[in-house]
């Protein structure tokens, strides 16, 4: 919960770069000062970031939130799905790393719960819970002192060689004074337009995060606090379980295992799969960057990446299922043809997913580009 204030200096670059990877260019910057609440004084971005990282840790957070999801045209969805359609909810965070997010709907509440080491996500529309491990970082014993102002300025200068970073724009969110920053990559980021992050100017706690499609002033995804209080959170607020009879899917977060023990490389991964691995050297002109073994619900799978960041492509290869539709077949999608194989396609405001099955192997292709880019990549496998 005190991540923003206790982040080690060595991880500052990763924190800011993570925001940069979520952004793109060409989107109008919606100022945060719109609700008439308190507004902090103007500050240089480096100073505002330093103050956030240096703010005293709070013992816990309880907040009401609004989740907006405009990735998919609502007309194409049936029923009320809080993950695909958004909604209102609550969030709890504790000082020892426990986290819970709840988004409410008529079909039930979507939940994300974590103890800092593992997580589970419950999707009420499919009555499925996804479980996995979170990335863990070794404790070097160096402590958690906030980085110096000079260090922050250096990191921002390096990021500026790849992305346009706005200043710290004063405003208010959930009745709290905030600073908002917008990040826009200078190179192609597919359909992604920009990302905005607003944090409490006094507490240093994130209160709003939004991602915009290229050329749009309306967020495709937004998570915003509408009311927030700081204080210890009872352990009982995190002591919940998925509903009885829930289908469980175990997933491996690619960065969730120690990199020293991860199975990587085309040859090493291919030996562990039990089915033929495609993973060509290049895909639609992009060089293959990594092949990594995944544990997908107890079965081996491969994650293959091409290109870099949002301009890249990710491919998941795993053993096909009896339906012939490939991995992730709980959701029915529009049908397409991939060189004679029947595939399915999810076209969103920020990217495209294509999945299909061939010769007993299921393929899922994800890209931040339009459908034509995803289909071309699928045909190259």
C-alpha cells in the first residue's frame, strides 16, 4: 500500500517507465481540476513526484471507486458484466500489502484480492476465479528511502528521449488535491493514445488512472476514486473467498517467478510443452524477443513476444481443447478464418485479440494494433 512512498531508488525508473508503456500521443489532456475541490499549488513534475515518494506512509485506505471500460462497444455485450462494462465499487488496501477491489453488477460482484504475494480474480459472468502469483523482488537490505530529486530528474530526462511527459497539473479527485501527469510515447503505440495518472498531493496515493485510445478524449479504461479515507483497515475486509462451485483457473504471471529459475528460450521451452511449438524467428517483420514457459491452469504453455512494448505482439501457445476454439473459449467472439482454421476475434479500442486452433494447438495473439495486424500475425504462425 505504501509503494509510492517506499519504492527503492533502483525501481523508480521501472515505476515511471511502466506508466510510459501505457501511453501514446495525440490525445487531449483532460485537466483534473473539474469538481471544485481543493487544488494544490503548481510544482515542477520532479518535485511533485519526489514529494509523493517522500510522503509518510498511511496505515491503510478505504475508498469508493468508479471503473469505466469503453474497450468494447456495449451494444455487442449481453447482460451486465462489471469487467467488460465497468461499474462502481470499493477498494481496500492495508499497510502490509493486502489489497481488495470490488466492482458491483446485477450478476454479482467482480473481485480482485491479493495478500501481496498471490492474487485471485473472480469474474461473475462466467463464475470463474483466476489464481496466480505476483512478482516478488529480493530485499537487498538497502532500505526504502525515497530517491533524491536529482535522481528523479535524471530518470525523467531519460524517459523524455522515448516519450512526451507532461508537467504536474494541479487538480482534485475525490475531494483531494492531486497532481496529474500524462505520458505520450513518441513512437507508434498502435491504438493506444495516452495514459494519465493522478495522485494525492499530500499523501502520495494514486487516485485516478486512465488509458485513452489514439485520437480520443474519452478514456477507454479509467479507475477513479470518488471518495477516500485513510486509516487502518480491519483484516476481516480481506477475508473473503470466491462463491462455492466457482470454476478455478490457475495462471502464471510472466514476471511472477524468479528470473533465475524461469524456463526461457525456444529450445528449453519446446522440451517442456508436449506439443509442437511454432514461435517463428520473426512475425510480420518483428524479431522474436523472448520465449517463456507458462503454467496455465496446471498445463504447460508458451508465451512468445515479438517487437518492443506497445508496438509488439504477444502470442500464447498451448494445447488445444475439445471445442476446437482454442484457449480462453468461455467468451463467444465474432468468427474469422485463419488460413482455413476457424478463429475468433476481439476488436477493442486499445488493441485486438485473435485466437484459433490448428492441429491440436491453441494460439492466442494479442497486439495493440487493429484487427488487420492481429490477423496477419496469426497467419504467420
